[in-house]
């Protein structure tokens, strides 16, 4: 349609030009000139100059700058503050008129951190920022709290402060910069405001205070103090500390005040250069005449209510409401519309003056307590035993229920902040339901007040939590306010501390909190405070009608968290410091009562506390688990999280935990340890045994001699392919082949259980040494292995490089196929065995000096005639000891490591006296004892010690074995088997 209209207009213009061209050529010339002029290029745009103003100054060795005129020029006031590469914009806008019935200041502070400030695209589905996060709400409170008291009384126009982080280098926290920028923006605007203010952060590292510390420095600091002030008064304090003393905190606040005022003069200079003139706003204030009328009608009955100690919170509120209604009826009779408009505010002012007068002049509080008296306390732990942890705390009418929930490390809260850590493993969520004050209201999303109170209690408890390495759980504390009559946040600290101990969390000690108030009188001429009273443990009414709400939490050692909010335009710092001492005394009284209820953490495995296990694997091993994690969680009911080579399992009960660990270890595998039991499945069967898949796809050999304590002629008589077995690792050979045993998990058929138990108890120390050593981390031993062949023609002995060997030497699968014959191995077989043992290991270690000297002292010709002068050190596993007891072949499960010993050492050993009244449980390596020959086997002797406990000695090849049963021999303990059976060598 538009194309058709354009075409018709074009044809009409052409017809008009043709008509002008018919009378003469001059008309046609004029038409062509006008057309050429319309098609000429437009003039280039001019260069716009943005006039900006900048003020630079230095605090704590860092350059800071205020700049205006470049950004947000239409805002009532706008300032960009910069520190290094961090830039924050703050703007101010105010409504031109106010609601006539409004009796409060509608100040809104919107702080926002967008991800572009750190060069990141948001990870949300829409790839844009959503609702305000907790940190943004907290930063908004940091800005709001020191600014609000400085607006003039009666100014009820809507004011909005909007803060945006333009860029961040991740070093400086933008919250303090935003507060100073907002102060400067208010100074530049035409909004009436009694500023400016200065806000600074102070840390302490190794006892030295640090001004405006970076985020990394805050990680090393035991103090995080945010301090706001005018030139001579304190406006706001926010502290997170690690049990700092009151004296050190006072020193930090005094330093902060002297440095924070340095922000004030640059703002004043900038306002003189670029600020607007303050506009005249209509102030909503009642006239003195109308106020006196309302005061005369209400003051006497209000005093009667406050002098009656029997009133509770709601009874007192109902009585005061009736007084307001009676005054309203009298004003309506007089048709005094002006007084009726300000009646609620005026009656509230009368209440405030009555209470403050009684406290200052008479020292009497609303409920009849002394100024430093704490309300009655009630403490109860384990309120609901089925929960991980719970506690109920009451102070007066204020009541809070705190619960603790433990979770896996993967349950930690993810933080999308441009500064600080990415996750948070300890959370305290504060909830203030409407029923706690007997009101009806809707429950919405995040509430600024709830977030602020919860964060304060979280800071207070964070100082006593164990480090993450000692306690890897994620902890969530829920604080449910059951009834509110002042200082519910400090009640949350007390209840949360007891709930943490009830949950078994090893906190160092209790944390308690109390709120301190202030009531003051000012000199009308100077505005300074002329008299004041400090109140301990304030009521909700005292908080509302007083000047200060000073919340202080800590332990007996010191302060962990502070939050100071005030209503007047500042309080001297000396009064703030004076308030610390009554708070400390009240805190210790509360701690004494909490210790009476619960003074130490309960056992975490008691009750319904979850079990947590942490397993470490290589990153390659965890690939299988990533695909089967959900299946394991569905099958077991446990929660499995994987991160950085660590698997964390959280289960409600121990059986669930055991089942989940079994599935994870079977799928991924774990470090193999001698003596540990593993689940495996038979993959193939050979004549000499079976191969078993276990421990996440690894394969081990189950030799036929390890199937049963009885002789087994055929492997398939005991096991079959695909059968699930519970096997014990008994060692590995020099090539890394893993040896498994089935009979190690079976009871011995011919020996009573009591005898086995007593023997195991006797040999327990040695058994622990063998069973607890990992196969991969077995102690290395330098051994000199010599061939048993006669090499007289070479006149040399064959030596092998030293290599680490496990505590129990297990033969390989290939060695298991070649059985030893009774007549002894042939020369060819011995060579093969010798070369196999002499194969160098990739982890070779040099022999010690003692071994080198021993080798030099040993003759080069190692013939059979000199064998009696050598002492052999054997290492035999479990099957070797059983083989001697049952007459089996010990060579199937043990190999000898020969150490050459000088003749002098042998002679000294032979002279060693035999101990009397010998106890086998105390035998150690190198002990020389007298033993009797109990049995003579084909490959060795079964020796009986003086107390009836048996050991073994293996024959040396080509040696003379002329022994008789009952013969006494002098032997030396060289090693122990996997079951703790001593292995001896002959000394004579």
C-alpha cells in the first residue's frame, strides 16, 4: 500500500514539473535547481564536548577518583568512582512531590552487578541477569544504612539511588566504593541531604591494620570492618572477625574514622564545581500548636501504660491503640483535620518522649528491668531428634527454632559474584514469618531484612566452624522465628550455635549475641548529646523508640560479628566503644546458660546424622563414574559427587553408605592393599587357578592352592566362570601381578576358632604391619640375589640390581604353571628363575653402605660347601605358612631373598644367648631363640617354640638336611608371613 502511494506522489510531481516547463524555459530551470539542492549531501555533524569534573585523592596507598559530567547526564546526580581498574556508577533521582499521608522516607537503593563487568556471559538460560541476588541486596543495605539518617526530618519524597558496577578487576570489593559514590551523587543533586559521608574498609593481617584491603588480603585477614561516618560522628559499622578482642576492635574503629573522613573533602570540592543548588521541598511536619494539643490529650494515659509492668507486648500495644482511638474521637468532635492528618506520627512521638524521659531521668525500663539486665533465658537442644541438629532458644518473649542440615560438598551454594569465592559451604537462612508478630501478610521472595539478619548470624558462626579439610560437609542452618520481641538475629546466633553442636559439628565453642540500645538527650542549641543511657538486651519497643541498635556477637575469646544501625544523624565513637563492655558481660551470661544445655559436639554418627565418605582416585579412573553416578544414586539412595579426583558419598545410614562405596569401588577401583578384601568376578579358569576381575577392571590371579585349606585337584570343583567371590589380596610379585586368596576368608577346618583367635591376637602387631601396607607403597628392600648354580669356572657370582619388593613376595601367573619338583630344580630352570628375579625394576634403588660392605666380605665363590656359612632371609606369604602346616609346596607362594652376612657377624650371632621364658607375641626381627623340630617336610621344617607357637624354616638348596623330630636348634627370626607366622634361619 505504501509503495503505491509513493508511486502516485512521484507521478504527480513529474506532471507538475512538466506543466511548469511548457510556458518557458525559466520555470524548467528553477525546477531543476530545486531538485539538485534537495539531493545535496547534508553537512557533517559537529563534535560534542562532554564537560566532566574529576577529583583525585589517595587513601591507604591507593589512588581514588570521583568523576561527574560524562556518564548519566540526565540523572539528578551521577558520579563514577574509580580505584585501579574497578569503576562504579551511582545515580540519584527524586520525585518532585510527596504523598500527603506518607509519614516515612521511601528511599530505595538498587545495587546491581552485571557479568559484563568481569567479561563473562551469564550462565542462566536466558543469558541475562535475573532477580537481585543476596550479595546485591546486602550491598544495597551497606549503602542505605549510613545515608538514611542524614535526610532532613519531614522529607518524605521518594528517592531512588541506582548503582551499577561498570568494570571490575576482581581485586577490590565494589560495595564500599558504591557507598562513597552514592554520597557524592547526593551531594551533586538538588535533594536536601546533610552529607557527605565517608565509608572505608579495614582489615588486619598479622596484627597490622590494612586500609581498603584487596579480596586476596581479606582472605588472610582476621578482621573485615566496614565503617561509615560523618566528619565527627559514627553512622554505621559492619564487622566480621575471628574472635577479635574489644580493645583491638576499638583501635581499628578509631583508625577507620580518621581515614574515612578523607573521602569527605573531595566530595565537597566536587559539589562546589559541578553540584546543583538544593531545591525547596515541602516538608510534611506537624505544627507546634497541633502537636501540643495531641500531647496534652495522650501523654498522661501513655505514662500509665508504660509504668504498669504487668503489660506484655500485645497487651501494651492494645492499650496504646485505645489511647490513639480516644484522641482521634476528640479531634473529630473538634473537626481538627490538620491534627488528624498527623495523629499517628504525633502519638508515636509522645510515646518516644515518655519512654526516653523515664529511662534517662529515672533509669526505669518498660518491663521493669535494670539497664544492664538480660531477660530470662530458655535453651533446649535436640528439640527434634530426627533432624540432623535442632535447638530452641528463647530470650524473654523472643523465640527462635534453629535446625541444621548436613549435605555433600556438591551441595554448596554457587555464588555468581564478580568478587569473592565461587561457592559457599555454610549457609544460614533466616525466616521472619508474619505470625511471629501476630500479623497477616503475604510471603514473597528474598526480603532485604531477612537476608541482612541471616547474613549477620552467618558471619557470627562462621568463625568457629572447623576447616573444610577436617569437616567437608556442606552445612545449612535454618532460623525460624517463632516469636519476635527484639533482637531475633542475635537469638538466631545462640540457637544456631547449639544446633551445630547437636548436629555433631566440631565447633570450638559456643557463640552468643546480644543487642545493645541507646537513649539520649541532645542540646537544642548545639545538637550534641547531653546525656544518655546504654540499654542491654533491648525490647522491640526500645529498638523502635531508641537511638541505636548495636548487635554484637562473639565467644568468650572475642567478637565475631557486629552490626550497628542508628536513627539520629550520627553517634560519637566514644559512646559506641563504651557499649562494647556491657555487651561482653551479657554475652558471657548467655554463654554460661548455653553451656549448661550442651557444651560439646555430639558424635556425628549418632541419631539421624548422615554419613560422609571421601574417596580419592585418579582423574582417568573417574571417567567411568561420570556415566554411572545417577544409576548408583538410584540403586543405593546415597548422593555421589565427583570433583578433582575426589568422590564424596553422603548417605543417611551406614548400610546405604557401605553399599554405595562397594559399587563405586567396584566400578572405579581403589588402591590395592595387602590384607584387604575385594569383591571380584571369575573371568577365566586355568589348570593352575583362575583369573578374577576386580577393583574397577583390574585382574588378579587366584591360584589353585589359594582356593581352600584342603587339597584341590580341580579348579572347577570350587569355582566357575562368572561367579562372584570375596577375595583377599595376599601380595604381588616383582612384575606387579596381583595374587588373590579365597581361603584367607574361610575358617580353618582343623583348628578351633579359639586357638586361631588367640594366635591372631598374639601375632597382631606383625599382622598389622603386613595388612596395612599398600601394594603400590610397599617398603623397598635392597636384596642381593645369587644364583644357586655352581659357577666355579667363571669364579664370579651373579648380582642383580636392587629393586623394591612387597612385604609378601608372590609369584607370577607364569611361575604358577611351572611347579617345583621334589628333587629340586635343574640347572637350566634355576638359570631362568635367576634371570627372572634379576630383571631390573623401573624403581631401582642403590644398595646401602652396610650391604655393599657385606658383599665385599662375602667370598666370590658361592659353592654348595659354603652354603652353611650363609644366613638366608626369607619372606613368605600366607599360603607359604599354610603350605608347611599342610604339607603343601611352599614354593608356590614364596620366594627367597638372600642377604650375604660377614662371618664375624655370624660368629657374633652364634654367641647370642637364647632367651628364657620366651613369649612369641614379643618376638621381633633379628631375635635369636631355641626351637624344637616339630615336623620334617620335603621343603622345610615346622619349628615349635618354647610356648607352643610354631614357626617355619625352609631348606636351602643342596644343603644337608639331617634333622630329627624333637631336636633343638638355634634359629634367628628373619621375617613374618602375612598371617604373622615367624620365618627362621638356622644359626648352627
